[in-house]
C-alpha cells in the first residue's frame, strides 16, 4: 500500500563564500519560510513483525521548494532524515537545505498510519473513527463535535486531523485541506 502524506519543511537559504577552484563554504544560513510538500510513504517488510512505512520528498519538489532550476544532487552526510541538503551537481555549490518540521520522522509504524475513516453517531454527536494500517480503529472522544450548522463534517475532520498530526500520525493528503498552489 502506498500513501501520500503532507509534510511541512523549513526552507534554509545560504550566504556562500568561495569559488569552484578553492571550494565553497557556507558563511551564513537563514530561514526563509516553510513549504508544504507531498511525501509518498511505502510499506517495507509487509505482513511481518518489522513492518514500517517510510518516504521522502522527490527531487522535483525539493528543487521547487528551494527555487532551484538546474539539476541538483541531494545528499545527507549525517544520515539525518530530517534535513535535506542540496548542492549543484557539477560545481558542488551549496544551494540550501530543507528541515522537516511537521513530523519527528518520516518512518512510521503501522499503528501511526491512517488509511481511512468512517463516522459513528451516538447521542446526537458525530465521531470520526480512523482506520490504521495495522487494522486497529482510532476514535478520540475529545474530538467529537455535534453536527450542527456550526460544525460540518469537514470541520470535524479538520480538527481531528490537526490533533493527530501533532501526535505524529501519517495522515493521507486527501484528509487534509491543502492549498493546491503549494505543490
């Protein structure tokens, strides 16, 4: 099963010193905003005890987020999946970095991956019940809201997914309200 989630990355641009002959050095880095990027999660070791979901943004979205038009080489010398470093392929010029801020990691256990949801209505209140990749259901009574003119199903899902996102769940993009111009 493949799931596309939304992630938020902090954009870091560089003030670079040096030249192609002597090499380049990042003199100063500075934060220049956040960007929302889709990440495709794929399942590894399906059906066995070590099953997990993992993913990373693709090169096209990384280049778009950093405003880079030429090809780039993406590398991570410190094996830290929360930071992506981009350098120009032919000159090794440092172009910038992206720091993951929406999640602690892009590796999720099946108990932290949302695969669907359904509604349960009890005592005039509507409860969203999310299906997890491990087959369990997740229902949070604190997130129930009465279905009235004030709260629509969309608003209820939005509130619940906000809470789950803060708790580190991988939520498919289709359950989040996203700005289509972001991608």
